[in-house]
């Protein structure tokens, strides 16, 4: 299809591959986002990545999100308004993951949903991420591709209808994960349209006190955005702390680490 990008004086029509983003943003109006962050000791994450080539950092975060959100059904919920404010709790943790891909020679963000992430291993998630990226890069972008052929108003209407369908969480996710860890970005706060969104920043070297001794550490910063209509800050903080603990599991300071004393 011929690109819809046209130059009219100093104006440029929004590229058609971004129409799904416009429909999403319009459909997300009325949200009440709040932001918090947590720093994760990445020792265990790096150890698992070293032991298994199929255990990427993003895959480990997605797997941990699946495990933690299954423990907190309040966070694994979505807000609906059908005359009355409603909260829908979901059985599975469906993770919407953002992908930085090129479409028609232009960089853009596309997303895909991994259903039932609470029952999938990091290795299987890594394989899914690789296959999904290849599919998106090849031009197969699933339902979002339909927005390339729909006028703005029609696309918005289709999006609104889709969000009310019983299976909408399979297309929109119950929690979102996005990463800018491949760039020198430590903290960024994205709203993926779900009750909670986890942003992965770039790992940084730091120093921590362990038994009054300074020890080198690698820190993974995570940024979390939550919808205040669904949950409060106390629960969001509990989920963030639980996520950090899950990622740090088996990551206690070893003798080898203590030898790296500053």
C-alpha cells in the first residue's frame, strides 16, 4: 500500500504505521498514572544469563512479572466503565511487551502479548521474543496492522469495541513491559494502558554496603507506572518490592563478590 505520508507545506500527515498508537492513546484517556521506581541487585540475573544463553534480561523480567503478578491479583486487573466503575480481575498474567522495530524504513514501537506468562520459563520467553521480533520486522503485525487501512475515527471505534470484548486482555495484556536498556537510559516511565507497566532501564555499576563492607554491584533500575483508579501506592510498592526480590533470588553476595571489595 502506498504510504499515506504526504507533505503539505510544513505539515506532515501522521504515518499510517502509527495509527494504532493514536487509537490506543485516545482510548486510554481518563487514566490516572502514578510513578515509582526500584533498583534491583542484578547479580542473580547476570549469573542466570551467563549460565544460559537463552535467559536474556528482558525474558527474566517478563518471567518474574508473570510469577509476581499471579501473587497479586489486584494488580493483574483492568478498569472498565460501563456506567459504573468496574474492576475486572484476570486469571492469567498476559504480558504486553513493546518491540523497537523498523516499519517501512522508520523506527516505531510495536507490541505483542505473551499469554499466561506465569507458566512460561525464561528460555521459552526468550525464544518467543526472538520469533515475535522477526515476525514484526517482516511486516506481520497482527491486529494492529488493520489500523493502517482504517480512517482515524473508524479505527478509534474499532479499538473501543475491542477493549470491551471478554478476551480483550489477550490483545491488550494485563500488564505491560517495555525496555530501553539497550540505550543509556536509567529511568523512564511508560503507560502501557494496563494497570501496571514495568520499564527496564540500563544496568549500572554501583557500590553497596554488605556487613559494613563496600562491595561492587550491578544494578538494574526498574520504573513502574500504575493506574490509581485500580490500585493504590501501598499495593504498587508491595508489587515492586516483590518483583525485585523475585529477580534477586539466589543473588546473595558470594565469596567471589566479597573479594572485589573497593
